[in-house]
């Protein structure tokens, strides 16, 4: 199967910002802070994105590699000839071997072998469904889990040494193959500006959620708003989705914030500011009235 990379033309500068934003969102969800990534998001350029990607992709830390997978969508990648079905079949076979190994180890090792198995299963399914970035993240997690101390301890048993070692090496090889699959971000050009505005709000909400000690009410407020805005972002990044779904998610976020902007609390000014920014998103659809009036 020939998987095409993106060599046709340079990306729109707005796409660089969106890619950096996706990587930054992922970092914040992982409760990590990478100042270099934040700086790139503020001033996205191909050269600095590639430099950080190349640094992170070879890290021993799975979460570093995860950030690199998102940044990869800004890179121009060569076409790759790879038979995905062969990879999927191999992972189905590994599932059987890992399940057999699971029955022969202690309880602690069983937990990690079970996680390893699930990562392999879900990687195969993601490839089957066409979700390339999910497959990369999952197989990277499989590598991380396969290297845990509880797994290494299994190899002290001579009868399990060879089988465990073969499965570890197979996981690393699969990771290297799947890692090389080109990723391409495809967003309708007419959606780029609203995606950037929406993404900026999401990043501000994530930074507030993970950098401040929030009470339960404000934590729930941010979580619900993020859920609605993330849904609208996903719809915007898929050309086959109806804009009505995007507007509906934004409306739900506005209506939820309406309940809080009418209350008196120490975060009222901030809540109103976010509310106003979300309302302005509707102008991209030719709407200029308040959410509450829809």
C-alpha cells in the first residue's frame, strides 16, 4: 500500500500554528509544560517545528514522542510504501502470544503484560480504521510498557526469556515501521481562521485548569466548556461535517457559561471574558448576536 506524504506545496502559515497548538494541547492534557513548544505556538515556523520534532521523536520518554507525532503533521514527508495489512496481521499474532505469556507470570507482571497487549490490539485497530496518529501513540506506549521492570523481571525465568525478548524486539520494530507512516493535517481552508481562534481559547482553558488551584465549581465549568469546544474543533477539522454541529457545540458552551456569568464569584471577570471570546466565534458563521438569543 502506498501512503503519500505531503510534498505538493508548503503548508499555509496558519496550519503551522494549528499543528503547534495541537501538540501544545496534548502536552497540557498530559499535565506537562514545554516552554519551547509554547514559544513555537506563539511564533510558528517550519524550521523550529522540525528542530523540536527531531529532538523529541528520538526521546526515551513516550510523552516526548507523543508531542513529536503531533508536530510531524507540519513536516513535508516523503511517500512511503508499506503493507498495513501485514502489520495488522502480525499484531493479531502478537496478541495471542502476549495472552499466553500473561498466564505464566506474577500479578504485577500480569498488569503490565495486559497493558502491553491492549496497546498492541488498539494499535492494530487504529491502523485498520485509518487513525494514524492514534496508532503511533499507542505503539509508542506499547514500547514504553514492554520495557518496564516487571516485564524485564520475567526474563529471569529461562523458559520465558526467549519469548519475552522476541516480543519486545517485535514491538520496537513495529514502532519503527509505524513511526515512519506519514501524517498529514487536512483542514478546509475556509475553516483555518476559526480553528485558530477556537484553539486559542482551548489552550487558555487548559492552562488555567492545570496551573491554578480551582474549586470544584470552576473545575467543572472548565471541563464542560472544554468538552464542547473540543467537539466543535473536531468537526471543523473534518470537511465532511455539517457546520450546524459546530455551531451547536459552541452554543452549548455559551449556554453553560451564561449560568455562571450571572452568578457572583471571584472568577466572574475571567468567565465573562471567555464567554465573549466564544460568542465571537459565531461571527465566522455570519452570526453576530449573543448566544443566549439564539
